[in-house]
């Protein structure tokens, strides 16, 4: 994952025309990103923005869920590709267990494989890391008021996807698989062992086993041979030449 100049470059800016003000309490926000320099930069930026109070930060999805349980924030700004528990899975857990907390994805990636699983998991906002301070404030305010906090390019992609043939059936993985589970399944279909998958995804073998157990249970699979057939049948194999995480 790479840090983005957009966020770092506006650390000294304050968004004009923010709706925050008066006696309205600030939105309590938790920031989650696995890169320390990016996470600290986002926290620093948010500290300069009106209407937002950063109450905690974490380095992965497991920490995100724990922080929500402890702090009950209004919003989590969530990265997606993280170790242990990715952003989509953390979002799913937060929305299921703590529905009072909204999630806004803040990530480098705007591809379909990142976007649709995150929205399916319950994220109400989706921004890329070239977002300005005013966009972040607006997205937080939007999700707290019940609207969607989506970057303009994300809105366009959603409209494009809805206009594509079979969009409703191909937008998200089947059987409730998370983005990470789908990724693990694709690597199984490539013939990788658990150790090789763990090395490819930069996670522990135990984490890979957990993902495999979960996806087997969701898809009703008994062994890796069935998993391979399932992956090809549902077009979940890794495209040729696709870069890893």
C-alpha cells in the first residue's frame, strides 16, 4: 500500500463551508490504517478539521473492532488491505455488532474488487486517499445523516456497474464471502499451499486456516478439490497477471 500525496498535501488546509459549527458536538472518529506514517498523517489532518474529534486509531481490522467496542465512535475511517483482518471483514463485524457506528472507507484502491465487497459489508462511505479535507468532513456528515458519503469517481463507477449486463449477479462474491476469503480461494485455485498463501498475503498460516474454514463453511465445501471447482464455477480465480496485495 502506498501513502497518498493528497492527504499529506492538505495537512495545513481547513475546509471552507463545513456544516460543523455552533454547539453541534464533533463527530467522534476512529482511524484505521496499517501503515503508521499514513495513519498518523490522517490523524494529524483530522485534528485540523472542524467538526471532527479523533478518539482512537488502529493498525488492522481486529483493532478496529476492539476500538469500536471500547470507544463507541460515530464513524470509523477504514483502510481495506490490512493484515489479520481486512477492512471489509472488519466493516461487516462492526455493522453487525455495533450498528450505531458508521464506516467510511479511506483507501488507495477504487477497483471493483475493493469497492463492492466493502459496500456489501456495510460501508456507507468510500473515499480514496487523494480526498481533500472538505471531502472527508462531508463524507462523515453524510453518513451520520443517513446519506452515502461517496467520492464522485466512486458514484460514477457504481452507475457504470449498474448499467453493465448481469451487474446485480457479478458485483459481489457469492455466499457472503469476504474480499479476503475470495482472495484466499483464488490462491487455493492456483494450487498454493497454506504456507504459500500466508507468504503471498503477508499473514500467518493460522490466519489463512481461519479464512479457509470460514469460506468452506459459507460455501458448503468439504475439501480443496471442491474449492477449486467452486472458484472456477463462480469465476473467482485470480486473473492472469493480477498483482498481489
